[in-house]
C-alpha cells in the first residue's frame, strides 16, 4: 500500500513538473570578456558610449530580450554554430541624448519558462558573454548534453582531438537527439586536422599561399581557431613586409634586392602581386637601359634625332630628320634654300635577342622646291612642297650604354608628274625612292 502511494505521488510530481512553468538559469563565461568592437557608427560618432553582450543558448530555446531602459533591446545579430544559438546585443551606457541608460536590468523570456532577470553591469567598450540554459533539461538529458556541449566548447577552443572524444562519448548516450548530426561534426574535425597538417607542411616549405588556403578552410568551420587566424594574419603581414621592402629598395635603385622581394610577393600570390609584376617589368627596363636617344644622318637630311624605348616588351620610337635648307625656307631666304626636306616617322620596337631590336613604322616626307612666279604682278619666287609616304624598317644594337641604329626607308610620292624647274624630272625622283639612315647615340 505504501509503495502504491509513493508511485502515485511520484507520477503526480512528474506530470505537474512537465506541464508547469520552468526556470531558466544563467552562467557568465569569464573567457568571453573582451573589447566590444561592433559599435553603432551613428551613436559612436555622436559621442555615445557603447558595450556589448553575447548570449548563448541551446537551439531548442528561442530567447527574447527586454530591459527597463531599452526599447527595444538592440539584438543586432543572431546565428547558430556548433549546436548553439548566439545572440549579439548592443547597449548604450550612461546618458545619451537626454536619456538615462544607467541601472539596466535585462529580462530574458522563452516559451514555457518564467522570465529571467539579471542586472547588466558593463564598462565602456566592454564585451561579456553569458550562457542561458534549462537546468531540468540538463538533468534529464544530462548524458548527451553534457558530452555534446563539452565537445562544442572544446571545438570552439580549437582543441579538436579532445572535442572528438566528447562527441564520440555523446553518441554512446541513449538520448541522442535525431536533429543533431554528431557524426558530421566528427567528420568536420577529421577535415580540420588534415587541413592543419597540410597547412603547416606548406608553411614550413614557405608555400605561404597554399598554407593560407588550408587555414582559410579551417576558419570557415571555426572562426574562433586562433592558430589558423594567426597563421593567416602572418601571411598577410609577410606580403605587406616584402612588398614594402621591395618598394624601399626600388626607390633606392637597389634593383637586385627589390627583385627578390617582388618575386616573393608574386610567388606567394599576395594581394599586391599585380603591382609587384609591374615593378619587375620596370626593373627589367631600367637594367636594359630601355630609353634611347640617337643622332641620325642621311643623305639630304644630315640633321636627325630619334628617341624611343627599346625593352623586352614592345615599345615605340619617334624620329625627326631635316636639312639646313629647311631653316632658310622658314626665314624666306630662298637664295640659300635649295631643296629643303623634312622627314617624320613613328613606329614600334621589338626585341629580337639581347642586345638586338628591330623597329618599323610609317613616316612622312616633305621636299620643297622654289620656282619663279609666272604672275606679272610679282617677281618673288614661289614655294611648293611635294609629299610622300615613307615607311621604314631597321635594326638597333646596344653595346653597353652606346647605341647604333640603321634605318631603311622607302618613299611613295603622293603626286604624279614632274617638277616645275625641271619638267623632265619626276616628282618621285625629286623626292627620292629610298634612303639609308645611320644613327649613333646612348641608352639609359
């Protein structure tokens, strides 16, 4: 009879407990204290003081927040990871725009539970972390929850092998929830351990970009893995340091030293690889003495100058040739201005084999002629210009800082007929069909 009464009372207690409101409990995570950085820009810029809370709970709990000074509470982010739900709260401290935010009490509610109230004591820019949980669930589902939550905590701390042990122990419990895939988490840890091994191996062999790819895969699974985060940061720092060193050497014209650092940046696929590659091309040009200036001589145009770039990649040149008669023509001194000539050309330069380049391009030739006026009203001579298209091709060689250049030019007269002074001489013959040009100069 007594046993029957005890059984009845026990069943009554369990039924009552099952349908009664339950209490939530809270614990502070001392490791979660830090600096709050996710501040509201508007509040921050206007002088407001801010701090933050991170509240974690089981995914079976859906929490709501209210307080005696905030309406509403600023829950700026919610996410689930590692079997837990994370709530990120942002608070204004002190007095802001005439409103007093001191003495804040936070109230947390969840369906089927009594409201949980606690005083929020935060300093400027402080970040704290709390866990809110159902104590009865922890007792009744203690086996799985204990091992699983311990595994989640160890995973977050990047203690992966220890976390795997806890996950495997959780699988041995008789109350494994069907919606939590523990085997998947064990498999993820296997992947992370493999990524870390490969990443460390690449890092030791100075294959930093390959190592970064593995560490980034780890971070994708666990953003709290400080080892992977630090290694990723080291890669970024190495890129910045080597590019900065290269730029310093480049500005000091220490090109060999700069080249080594730029090549490191490129080999490691650093973010500034494109800029480093451009710098290497500049160093090649400087070491090749790409810039060229020449004096050129040709029959009928003994005054010539040519400038251009002759480097490993394609570049261009410009040439200007003339004779002294052209200056006399400009001065209208036609007595000394016999057959003035001007030749312009522009074209491309292509490296054949160091130190030989070829060049080619179009050109223009103008040759002038003075003749007597047929007008009875004027005795002054008349000046006319005969024009020709004059494409050219040639070869250039560098001998240290010295440069030699040969140019072959062919001319196509744009006008038919003969000259005025000699009606038996064609304009083509007057201009000339071909020209050979010799140039000498220096490169730098």
